[in-house]
C-alpha cells in the first residue's frame, strides 16, 4: 500500500544544511549583510543562485552586481562549502536514518533521494551511501527547484511509484511545499513545517511504524 519513500538530502540524511549556512553566512558577512539561522530557513531546499538572490535582497544589493559577479560569488560560497564536505564521513549520517531505511527496505518499498544540490553525489559518496537509494534525482535532472513538485514527481516516476501512494521526507519549508504539490504524504523534520502532514522535531524521532500509521489515517 506504499509505493515509495523519497528522502531529501541536506538536513534529513545529514546536517549539511548547517554547512550551507556557515558558507553563506561568511559570504554575506563579506558583503556587509548579516544572516542568522532564522533567515537560513528560507535558503533550505532553494538552489544555489536563488539562495544568493535572497541574501542580496536581504542586503538591498540585488541590483548591485552583474550575473558574472554573482556567479563568482556563488562559486566562492561553494568552494567554502566543499571544504566542509571534505570532512564528512558515514559518522555524519543523522541518528535514526539508517534504521529507517532498513525498515523500509525490509518491506520491499523503493527508496529515492530528491536533492536540488549539485553536490549530492559527493555528499552520498562521503557518507558511504552510494547505491543505497533505488533512484537519485539531483540538480542535473530537474529544471525547477523546490517548491516546484518536479523533483519529487521525477523521483516517483523513476521509481514507478504513484505519488498518492508515496511519502516524502523534508526539513525545508520549500521542500514540504514541493512534496504536497506532487500529491505525496509529507513528513517534516523540524519545528516550523506547519504544512507537513506529519512532523517530528529530529531525525531520531522518525519511526517507521509511526509514519505508516499517520500515512494510513491521511489516505
Ligand atoms: P548546492 P536539498 C539543497 O539541497 C539545500 O537545502 C540548499 O540549501 C542548497 O542551496 C541547494 O541544495 C543547492 O546546493 O549549492 O550544493 O548545489 O535540501 O534539496 O538536498
Ligand atoms: Mg533539505
């Protein structure tokens, strides 16, 4: 009765969302723009260039740079972010995730990954999760970033799953919107994901039996 479970990467499988934040905060600081964790919620699940635009808007600097200058800034942020990724190991898989994946696979349900990050394959490799997911959709495979449903719909299609019989797990508000727009059941990991069909505060609270029972009530 469940076709597939599709996971977000940054912030669900590992805390790379925090490294994105540290790298953006440094770039913003150089521009004289202050950003905090609250502002960072708006960057989660949003593509690299769109994230830069949001930061520049925050500092009223959106019209101050050419596209090429913006690309240089985004590249600089990415190099900084990649320095953090060099330190990433399988120890950085968030609590409860491997157990959850094991339970889902035991029931013969497909699992997918939906990340708009261009670094998704590097992150999966560092975590030693290559080959774990039946299908991975990353930035190279979609045209539109979350909150558009394209990424979750692509994952379902490739997994031969009906979105209405599938579950998406996200830590970002834009990601929950993407899951809901695709017709899937949305599980949120965080404190302010009000549109999620079921919300937990941290990955260690992701219990498969609980998720299934919430899904059964929703369908
Ligand atoms: P990159 P997800 C997203 O990944 C992040 O949440 C978001 O903060 C980031 O800007 C985006 O990937 C692009 O990442 O700069 O590595 O291409 O949450 O969809 O796994
Ligand atoms: Mg995320």
